[in-house]
C-alpha cells in the first residue's frame, strides 16, 4: 500500500521541554476501567514539569510510511510488538489479558505468519515484548512482560499466596525465538515484586548487555523506571530496583505509558503513550535526562495505541488494540531520523 497524503508529509518532532515531554510520552488505559474510557475517544498529550536543557535538544523528524493497516483476526488486543533480531522484517506480537499464552509472528504490513503457544507459562496480563540475547548469553530470545494489573481488586491471581494477599508479583516469560511455522515453544518464567506499593506496568525495554527495564503506566502512581535484577534466576522472587521518577502521575488517559523499546544497538529507548512517542538517549533515560524529542501520534488515529518497536536505523512500528476490543488491531510504520 502506498503511503497516504498524510504519510507523504513529514511530521516534525517536538523537542521535549517537559518531564517525559508531557508524561505525554506515556499513554494507556487504566486496564479494564481505562480501556472502557479510551475506546472510541481521542486522547490528548498534556505537559508535565519542565526538564532542564530539554529545549536545547536537536530537532528530529518522522515520516509515516503506513498507518491504519489491519492486523489479522485473533489480534484484537495487540499489546506488545518487537522485531526479530534474527529475521529482519518479522515482528512478534501478543494479545492483552483474557487470551491464551500465544505469540504471533507478523509481517510489517500486519499479515499473520503463524501462531505459537508458549508452554510452561501463564498469561495473567501480558503487556509488552522485547527481543534480544538469551539469558544464557547465546541465541536469541523473546522476553514477555506479564506485568499488567487489570484485576487490581483481587491481584489478578498474582498475589504471593495466589489469593491476592501479599506483595504484588509480576512475571517475566523468556522463550527461545521460535522458527516461523513452529506450533509451540517452551517458556521459562521469572518472578519479581515491587520495592514499594504495587503499580501497573505496560512497557519493557531490553538492552544489548541483557539489562531489563520496565516503565510504569502512571495510574495511581508516578511514572517510574525500574530495573529487573539480572542474572535471572528461576524459582526465586527478585525485587525490582527503582531507578528514577520520569513524570508525575498521568493526569489524562492519553499520558499513560503503554509500551517501550530499545534499539538493538542500545543507543536509544522509545517510550510511548496513547498520544505520543518519546525518544530517549539511553544514557539520559538511565541517568537524569529528559527525552531527546517526541512525536504527536494523534494523526495516526490509532484506536488504542499500545506498543512500539524501534530499530537502529530509526524504523518504528506501532501497534494498537482494535476498536471495542472485538475488531482486529492496527499497525503503523514510521521512519524517524535520530542522530548517530
């Protein structure tokens, strides 16, 4: 499909002079309650506290190559997306909670190329996915963040005693990247708890050195960056390490974080909300810096923007849940110009 008239234009990226550039980089729905609020409604990015030196960030540009392409039936709630590190142009995605523990390889235009059941793993609330080196240091793996909080009232079955009591436990599922055409893959599951009060997380970023980072949604709590302790150890429950506060609690649904992605070379981390996409230099994200730039996603008209995948060359793929959660989700393809 040829880019439409909007796609033929370049969208200037705004330099970020706000804390997450408007927590705007963060967007999402407060799970079931928020999902209902977000359906059929456009979201707006809102400005957050000022960040030092953000105005001095160089400009960047993104070109929309495709937008609004439909995903296959069965992918009504695409919640995470990650490009394969061994098969360029192949992306892995999965549904949100309420579906089976399945992974879907798709092409950049949204065509489904298979369906893989992850054995040995639950699907409490899969929110995001990343691709990278396996924990053993060899081979390529997919990392799935089972970190959502859609059933906050009863802990979604994630309480330490399985009945909603005790600290809120999140899971990370790791699988060797399946071959296209595979039907099943064996997963390994790792557990962790929060260092403070429970929070909802929908964004996962994996760096080339194997370090794993999570960004909280910003509902009921501030938007925060956490690190999952490594090396990963099965059978033990780790405690997430809080790295920093990124923004205050999201004031609007459109400001809540729904996805993240690190470039394979580790130089950049993209963080998205319903309403905006922000690019951080990794050192700035892990330190005390602000986003390098951000992009308003409203012109894409995503039903409910959820996920992002960032490549070294600035190619960006975004997926969205479908309207009303009963129609297929959508996929968009952008090319963003980031400095070397």
